[in-house]
C-alpha cells in the first residue's frame, strides 16, 4: 500500500504542529494556506504560553493548571483532553525552547515566567510581547526544513473550498481555489486536518486577522460536520478601537502590573496626572481583591461594560477606560512589553510609558468550533480539526496564554492520529467523489461570477458585523439574538442578489470574499441561535435575564448541524466529561 | 458643511501583462484612518474620483498590526507597511504603488516568495533531533536573548530588499533579511551546528559580498532590526570561513 497522504489546511501554529509530527513520522503532507504560512494569524498572539514548569518556587503543578483551565472555562470543557494538554505543556515549552524560540530568561539563563489572568501562579513563558510570532516562526522553520527535504509541499495562496467525500461519506481529499489564477482543483488525500483558525470576521471588526473568516469551518459544517458551542465567544477586555480592526492590547500589560481605572467623577476634565490616587476608581481591584486586574477575560470585560454603560464612568463619556502602565519604570516596560507598547504608539500616537492607554473590549476568540472527538476527528470520517477552529480545550471561556498551548497540543495530537486513520483506510471506490465535488464547486463559482444584482458583498459584511457585535457579544438578550438571526436570514436572502464589481479571472479578491461571505453568514446562525437557546450565564456567555449558571440544563455541549432549511441549524446537546473535577461555583472575588 | 476628504492615487494593473494605469479616489476622512481602512472603503464602494465604476484594489494584508509582514507597498514613494500608514501623517494625494523589485501579480500585490526560498538556501532553522521530549533546551543568558530577540522579529516584509540598490536580477543578492537570519541561527547554541553551511551559502555570487553598504535597509526596516550590524558580523564570519576552507584545500 502506498504511503498515506495527508492534507493540512491552515499554516498557523496548529497546522504547522500537525505537519511536523506527520513529516517526522515519515508521512508526506500537502499544506494549504491562503497566506504564506509565516503570515498566519498566530503571529498576533502576544503575551505567552502556559505551562506549569514551577520555576518560581511557587508549588505550581500541572494539576493546578488543569483546575485553573476547567474553572476558568466554567466547567464546560471536556476534562480528559484538557488534562492531557496541561500535562503535556511543560515538555512542549522545552521543545519550543530547543527549536530556538527566544524566550525571556532569568539571570541564570533559565526560562522566565509571568503571571496571566485566571491564575495565581507565574505560569506563562514569553518571548517579549510577541510570543505568538516567535512560536510560529520556530514551527515555520522546522516545516521549511521538511519542505527542503521534500516531505512537505506547500500550496500557499490557495483557499480551501470543501472536502471531497466518497459514497460512504469518508474524506478523500479537498477542493481548493488558486487565489491568483482562480483555478479550481481537487487534491487527493487519505485524511485532512483543518487548522483554519478563528471566525472574527463575522463580527466585522475584531482582533483577528483578515483571513479569520471561519469560511473553511462553515464549509465543512455545511457538508455535515457538527459545530459545537458556537455561542461561546470571547470578548477581550483590552483592545484599541480602530477604523480597520480592533488591535489587541495583551493581557501581559496587566500581567506586568498594568492597572485598569476610570476617574471617579464622571467626565473629569483634569489632565490625567492631576487626578489624585483617591479619585481614581480601580474597579477591578476593588471588586475582585484576590485576582485584581488579573481576573479572567469574561469577568474583566463585563466589569468594563458595567463601569461604562451602567455607571456612566467612561473616559470623557466615551466607551473607554484607562489601562495604566505609567507607574512602572521605562526600562522594565521596554524589556518585557516593548512589542505591544510599540503597537499602541504606532497606531494611536501616544506613548503608553507616559500616558495611560485608552482601551475597550473587542471580539477576540471563539471557544466554540468544529466538534471533534478526543482524537481530534470530526464526525466526518477522515476530517480532523485542530486549533481555534475546534471547540475542545477552553469550555465557556479561554484563559490567557492557553490558546498557543492548545494549538500546538492539538496539532501534535491530530497529526499522528490522522496518519493512523489513513493507514487503515481502504482504497476509494471509483474516483472517491472527486468528480462530483469538483462539478458542484465549479457550478457555485460560475453562478457567483455571473450573478446579476445590486448587493455589494463588502457592504453586506458590514451589516453582518454590526448586528453580531451588537447582539451576540458581551451582553445577550433573547430579543436581540432573535433580531440578529432575522438579520442574518435577510442578508442570506440579499446575498442571492450579490453583484461582483470584479468579474475577472485573475487575483479577484471580491470573488474570493463573496464565497467566504456566504459561509460566514451560515456560520453566524450557529452563534446567534446557539446563544438564544442557552438560557443561562456561563463563562463568556452572559444573559442578564438568566444571570446564573444552570448545570442541570446546560452543563452540556451544544452541537449544531446544518439543515439547509430557512429555520436554521438543528441543535442537540451532549454531556460534558466532568470525571476529574466536580463542577463548583465560579467566583473570582476570593481564592477559589 | 463640506466633509473633509482624503485623496488617493493608486497604480492599477489588472495582471502582469496588462498596462499600468493610475486611478484617483476621493474618500471621506475619518479619524484614525490608515491606508488599509481606505482600501476597505474602496472595496465597499469601488468608484473613482470622477465617478467611474472600478474594481476593488488587490493587495496583500492580514494582521493589520504590522506583525505578519503582508501589506508592504510603496506609499508616497516609500516602501512601508500599509496598516501602520496613518492617513493624517501622509501628504496628499496619497500615492500607492506596488513594490518594484518583485514580480507583479495584480495592482498592489507582488510575489515575494524569493525571500522564503532564500531562507531555505541558508538553512534558517535549528536542526532539532526530534519533537519527542528530550528535556529542556540549552541555557541562554538574558544578554544573549537580548541580541537574538530583535533579529527574530523580522516579519519578512521585504522592505529591506525593495530599497537595496544591490537587490536586483543582475546581482542575485539575497538581501539583508536573510543575512540577519543567518546571524540569528548561527548565534543559537544548537543552530550553530550548521554555521559553516550557512556561511558557505553566503560566500558565492549573490552572497554577502554583493552588499554595497548603502544602508537603506536599516532605515526602511519597520522593526528596527540592526541589519547593517548583522551584515558586517556575518560578512566577517564569511571571510573567516573562506580562509579556513582555502587552507583546508
């Protein structure tokens, strides 16, 4: 039997991690990515990566990391995979260190660790304030090495359109679009791994990169994969509002001592430095004395919302609060946070070493994603998923610096599992479904190119983003969620009249975007309707009309499946694996 | 009240064989606007200043935080990243052109894969034994980390190559970015095992001796990487390597 062929879609941390494991095990990989893999969204992660190495003499353990992660996620994550991830974390850090990641060091030359939200331990390894960039590069370099050896073939500038499924519903490859020549092609594989990242674009502006549309996940969802916990969306408490996107201000700013405050007097007009300490409202420190500024993200986000919208204390009456680093000396700030401080300086024009930053919460991460089993396989045989595009590791709220870890862990886990699956796969009957799937995609493409109408896809997208941000982020009401779904249905209807202002067959970005948009719209419904159905508050999901967690009814994974019907996806619920840690109330006012 | 507007002139080219044309755009000014948000505006309303329908502009972009290296282009003649080019700091009309040293794809999009090929040629990686658990990495003192970290911040934007007078088809020069990566990996305790191979890769035609010390690279680098220092350090190592290889015969 010929050596198994694996296709990995997406070249961020999870995708590259999977590629490395497959290549190391002797397999060959075709790696597809919209952008050159070195430009993937993982570069944006700033603060660090968690591992209980206990190098600060605090008595930290992988069990405590496990407990913090489960508790931080409000008990919605299946515990078996999370436990495995936390146990694997220290060795993953060592490996990254061996690969040359320039982690910050202690004077003795050992790895330095900082503290992040939702824990009381210094557990976060970091490389300045550009940890994601450094980790991605380390894996990118290893993949380049395998590429030079001929074990990996990269298809950069290709966009995944769909899986090719045979008559038994098993994966036999993918169809993809060359974004330059606009050529549609199918590629054979015995297993495919989707590592296609986040879905920020369905919220219009977010901290995500341009390519994070969720289009690939949505395509496979529409082919029959379950989408799990779609309603669980993390809004990062500290982002810099911008015209084109919301730029992240890393949690490490608070990890290194940054304090969040507003003037106690609404609309205080005095220059910042003349506002005395007693007249500053450090609301996180007052409300959460144990964790202070390092409460988990959902807690910090809601507190900022409350201060701005309920107490009317936003700076100058605007939806903004201060994130203040000016009490820390410049040298320390430059050594530990230079990368993120530069971002603020460059994009806002003020020096955060002198002037407190103005920040506000923004959509950041999806805890939900493709449903996978403990081997990272979706319910479609041969289709695996790893990284932000799947749901497995963060429950109802992700802790800071756990995302880089979950990407690498899941990537490492999915690669060998896909290989194992592929080895046992019988040969395909006939063409394995390639002809039919190619024809289906060619028809979709042809129809879109020729479509007559008046709707501009970029304007439809803006309307989607506005409605999702308004109704499906920090605070959710059932009335608003229904409105959001009605709006999505309206947009789907108007999409039928979409008109491309560019009908050329060369590097046509409008065409590629219009295809993504359809998928964004379909996926948005799982978010809005999933949220509508979850009548409780848990982690990042907060409904003032249902302020308590309801374990009896909702300690369950939401599973959405595509119907193609106007009524929207079908929802079912699955028990959560809670075999190690019994669910208990989650509160950050005191030690847990 | 008349709204404040922003004027753009964008060089358009439908494909590598099509003629280049300049199109003018007039957009409503908004606070905090940058070149990328302006192009998003054009995509949502692709109409030129004289009211003619056109197509959205093709350009590379991804993170919009100046960390992915995608959106390099020439803005008012200067090679830089479009996401961090704030409109309020630019003279109008704002002229956008593609990078000139790379094969054009369409409009402002070019093919910069040559950099990734160069990184392959110099083996810009640490050759680890494997990904299984082999314990912790080598000790690195903070002083060493502080030298390596800035080199590792290279975002592969290719601005340094665009502005280099020596980077052209005639010389085949690898450019500053690749040389800085050679320094980074030669500095690493394990990466150093491939040091000789990397230096030899830079010893021939298109290698380090093509550098003409114009120093444009270090000025253009959006990440302030000490590129000229890296070139002089690696240049010295290449000479030493050449001498060693000559003595060995």
